[in-house]
C-alpha cells in the first residue's frame, strides 16, 4: 500500500473527537502494515507527514477562529442598508472606499473637487444605465458565487472605520461561516459590467476600493468577482440554449454550463426593483415562477428578462497594511478639505474652480480598454 500525503490528509481531517500525534501515527502504522524494525524510511515519511499536516491544521484553525471573531464583530454592527436614505446620508459625511481613487486624483470619471462638491450638495443620487445594470445583476452574481464556492454571502450596509471617522466602506458581501471553511470572512466585490472589457488583474481604481474596504472591515482578503451577464431576446432563445450530459438535459444551464434564469423587474413610484428566480430550475418551473410572480404583483411588473452568464473572472486581493499606512494622510486631507469647503463662501470657490477646470483645455490621455465604458461608482 503506497504512502500518499493526500490519503493521510483525508484520514486526519475525517477524525472525530480528541486525538494526538502519537495515536495517529500508531494507527497509520497499522493501516500501512509497517514493520517498525524493517523499514525506517516509511516511518520517517509517516511521522513527518503527520506532524506537518497537524501543524497546518492547527494553524488554519487559528486563522478560521480569528476570521470568525471578526465576522461576528461585523454582524453586531447596526448599519443602514445599501442605497437607503440613511446610507446615502452617512456617505456624505465621510470618504468611502468606492470613491478613494477620485479622492487621490486617480479616477477618470470624477475629479477630487467634484467629489468634494458631491459630499456637500444635497442632490439625490441619479443612476444611469451602466450603474443600474450593475444593481440589477449584482444578486445574480452573488448567487453564482455562492454556488461556485459553497458559501453564503452576508449583505452589509455602510461600515464606518472603527477608529477613523473620515473613512468608511460598503462591501458587496462577506462570506459567512456556514459553508466552505477557507472562505470564512472573505469579502466579495461584485462587478457586472455591461460593456467594459474584462481584465485578469484588478483595475487600479477598483483595487484601491477593495484595499480600503478590507481595512475598514479588518479582513484579510477579498475576491474581485467580475461576471458577464447577457439577456436573451425571448424565451425561445432561452430554451434553445441548453447543456446536456449523455443526452440528459441539465436544468438552468447554458451550452457553456453556466447558469441561466429570469429576472422580474418591478416599478413603484418610478423606482425599479428586482426579483430573481432560483438557479437551476427546469423550463416548467421557470414558467410557473413567472406566472406566480405576475399574479401576485399585478400592475407592478415592468419587464421580464431571461438572462445567462457568459463569462466570469475571480481575482483574489490580499490586505496590504503598508499601502494603508501610505494612504491615510491623503484620506485625512480629503476629509479636512471637505469640511473646509462646507461653508457658503468656500463652496462657491470650489464651484468656480470646477468650472474653470472643465473649460480649460487639456491634453486628453487615451483611456485603457477596461476604462472605455466602466461601471462607474456612486459617490
């Protein structure tokens, strides 16, 4: 019987109750029928592997427990829901991670002065087709992520930095501790760009956002999860895009074996909201779901759209404490400038400077492909 590390790992990880290194080694000697007087090399390999695996297991248990503690601390916070009135009001009082690139002059869509003005003026947030598409399909991407990695994503509102009132963040989600252990406390940042080209690396302005969010939440890592969602023209096109194994149709999958389903869009007082059918439903189940929602929401249904996922990229971003040490003074300076310009006289100076900068002729730098049409953040 060959000694293989993977087999020993599986044996150790399946043990229940209390155990110690000596008893595990002794059991493995018996399993592999090793004569301790004849083959000392076998003894060395088993002893070394058991010690190494147990050390790694204890190390990971410590990490998991630490992440679970941090996650529980976040769960105790009383936070406003994303895009609620209270959420927008809290954002006006601090710099948030999604606007960090603009605050330090590295955003192609909003200048530093324009960002300061947006924190001062009492203007409601106005979405555009690009940002609305991201809102519409963010939950679809989350369902897909949960399926891919066997996790449950928790939703958080605006999280203020515990010690630095000038800064906060609104993470799209954080993995709970009920599924895959390796993902406990892992943050997820979702992007569903309708037209922006995907990149294997995280675009700079989004990396700044993710690193800022990790600092606010005191977490170690974040998956930057890009998902390409496309809509079918009609139900016939939806039905004809299918996946099968050995002539067996797999429900709710495209020919690429990616999810497909349906979104119901409602409209109330001019505001859009969305409801999503579960993944992996059969055609009859999808049709029954649509009929049920239409009956229960007479007069509210704006449109029914069949969709499919055609591509995704998942890039892990690690926390960078040195980066944080090098950026906090810029955050503080932005915050203090924001407070300075809140007086009537100063805000007029700010507006004048913004106007001048827009009329002044500048050499325009060509944008990179991932910036041509991007899912611009709300401030």
